[in-house]
C-alpha cells in the first residue's frame, strides 16, 4: 500500500481545468518531485492535498484512508505538513515561537488545566519544547532561536519554515519550491537536508521545484505536468529526456 495516492484528481476554476485527471502514488520513504512550467498546476495539487481547495473530481488517499473530504484543520494532525512558495511565518515572533506554533496539531488543549498549569500540562509543554529543540539542532538554527523573523535573511526564513513543518512530526512533508530565491550554496544545503529528512527522520517528501539540479540530486521519481495534465512519470533522467517534457519547457523545435 502506498503512503499517499491521488486518483484521477481534477479541479476547475471558472471552466478552466487547473488539474485534469492526475493520478500518481508516493511510497513510504520516497522523495517524489512534481515539476512543470509556471501555471502547470503544481501548487494547486498541494492545495488540494492540504484541503485548501475542494477537488471537482477524483480522490486523495493517505495511509489507505480517503481524505478527499476531511476538514482542512485535521490534515496536519493526520501526519501531512507543508511549506509554502511564499514564506508564511509570524514576522514579529521569534524563531522559537514560530516552531512552537508548529506543535499545535500535537497538543491536547484543556482551558482549565492550562490555567492551573497542571502536571500534565507541564509535561506536555516540556515534550513540545524538547521536540522543537531537536529540530533546531537538526537544521542548525541554534544561533537564531531568540531572533524575530522580521530580522532574519531570506535564506534563514526558508529554513525556519521547513523547521516549523517538521515540528508537526509529519509522515508526509510537502515542500513547495524549497530552493526558490536561494543561492547555489544554500540550495546544496537544502539537498542535504532533504536527504537527512528522509533518512534520519523517516519522513516521506513530495517536492515542487523548478531547480532541476536539485530535483535530479534528491528525487527518486518525478512527475511532470503541463496545463494541469500529466506529461511524464519516472526517474529524473527519464523525465528530463522525455520529448513532451522538453517541448513544454523549451518548445516544439527543441524537442
């Protein structure tokens, strides 16, 4: 059984099919990349998986269970976390505070117990902080722990958003253009971290990315899209050499 599967997934906006009958599966422990030109439907698929959008056709399966119509706020608790193409952090909070927010889906709130700060609440708070410190160490963020997001360089903010997603203890991590806006050295670091997330944290990854060098370096399989439709599915080398993919990126003459 695959960890995640999309079956005949479709969504339309005003008569335009943003995602058109897309089917793929992702195995546990796999790094799966989705590539394609701008407007191909990549981020729309992430929004469907995150339940931000309602599909007009098809279904989504996670750990063998149909999640097509589950409430969006339950997705993180089920084990699916994500980052965003445009960084979504609390600018005036510290790195530590942002990461603790990532633990929200793992908390069991009880207003009275929290007001009394009972032993159970103290134990849970300690557990959350220990997990956050593990992720801070994992991604080398110790020097930024108490700094506000608004004062951090762009590259560090990208890492903090990744850290916040990992603090939710996901089984499946959705990375939306993790190398966007990064320089070559920072992109190489992202490649190492993605490999470590797979091997050390046992997290399966679906990644949207335009940087094909990163895709080739870390991906087990690649799905290529164009205009919401599937073009190719296979290893990075198979997809990059596919004539339909070359045409979508470079034009018919190049293919």
